[in-house]
C-alpha cells in the first residue's frame, strides 16, 4: 500500500506541473497587453516599456513561466491589475463563498441520491423505480440556472423566507451568509443528485446480483443488513468517482449560479477578471480551479483504499 500511495502522489505532482504549464501557455498566447490596460491607451511607448520590464513581460516565455511557478512554490502570488491586492487574497475570499456552497450542494446531492438510488434498485421495474427514474430524467433536463431562478421566485420573492441574492459575509452575519447559499446550493445539488441517483441504482443492481450477496441472503440476514452492510459499500466505488468529479467542478466555481445569486465566489471572480483583462487573477484562478479538480480526484483515489480492501493488496 505505501508504494501505491507513492505512485498516486507522484502522479498528482506530475499532473499539477503539466496543468500549470498548459494554463500559463494558453494565457501567454492570448492577445492583449496588461501594461496597456494598467496605463491606458494614451501611455507613451517608453512608459509602457518600463512597466513591461517591471512586470517581467519583456522576458522570454520560459523565464516568465519559471518565475511564476517559483513564486507559487514559495507561497507568493501575483498582484491583481484591477484591485491592486495579492491574487491569493482575492481567491481566498472567494473560496469562503464557493467552498461552503460546493460542500452544501454535495451534501444535498448525497442525501437525496443515495436513498433514492437504493430505493429504486430494491423496487426495480415497479412503480417506485419508474417514479424515481422519471424524476431523475427531469432533473437532468432542467438547467441549474433556471431551477435557481424558480427557487428564487418561490422562496425569496413570493414567500420571503430566504434572500434573493447577495452575500453579507461570514464575519458580518453568519446566519445571513448560510441563508444566502441555501437556494443556490439546493439548485446545484438537485441537478447532481439526478446523476448520482441513476448511478447508485445501476451500481446497486450490479452488486445485488453478486454471489456474496446471494450467500448473505441465504444465511438468513435481514434485507437491510444485506443492503447497507454488504452491498452498499461496494456499490459506492463508482458513485464516489463521480462525486469527486462533481465536487471538483463545484470547487472550480459554479459560475452561472454565482452570477444568478450575485455571490462573490471563485467562478464570478474569474468571470469578472476575464472581462477586465486582469491576467494575474485569471491565470492564478484558472490554475487553482484545475488544481482543485486534480486534488479532489487524488483524494477519491485514496478513499478507494479505505472502501475497497483489494486496493490495499496492490503493489
């Protein structure tokens, strides 16, 4: 098992390095001059050249990349062109919104998907299974921004139970901040619950046909014991994979929902930075988003070792 963990960790480090190279390379070739953006269109050529030299924009590609990568390895980030503050501070503030939003959305998805998927598998080809599958098909067809707008109209505009948008901040109003992310988290969670429900049902049906499950039933074990103690643990392996992908996507920024509810999250930060041509924010933000997806998948791989004992025997 230690060798397995070492190989996974080495693969993670290699993939992160490759991601950083791609992110920097793609943004390097994009048109636009950050120095021109800072100084304006009326700046002289000499002033522009001095600022480019100060920002390191006149250096070759590899020199700029290595300096950028080295600064990140030392815990230093660039400075936002628009706001004049370190990019790490902007990303950190955005994560205080996106992080809880992503975790709450996944909690909603799991609490809905696992019980419904098990129920559908146990009642295969019966009315309950048909009803659940029909609901998941509807959930897959509904755009999350449209569901978010419907929830806003019902719970914020009509009933007035929850805010229609904005985020007061955790230090200013913790309870108000929780209420601010409830509707967007539910909108994100329902869509992902539809996917996880169908996957849970499929995985449970496959596991329930295995010999060890039939043996457990033949021993006279209660159906609940067979389902939750024997079958569910193995059925969760493919579900966990998709959960990891979905959580990584949510941490990378739910851009549409954050714009619908005016949440100052990571997705909205990157979206605004693109419009403002704030290259340091875009570059570091996209790198973080990609790294979040990679790291979550790494944690999912490590979770396999706990869930599946066969993984511990791998050399």
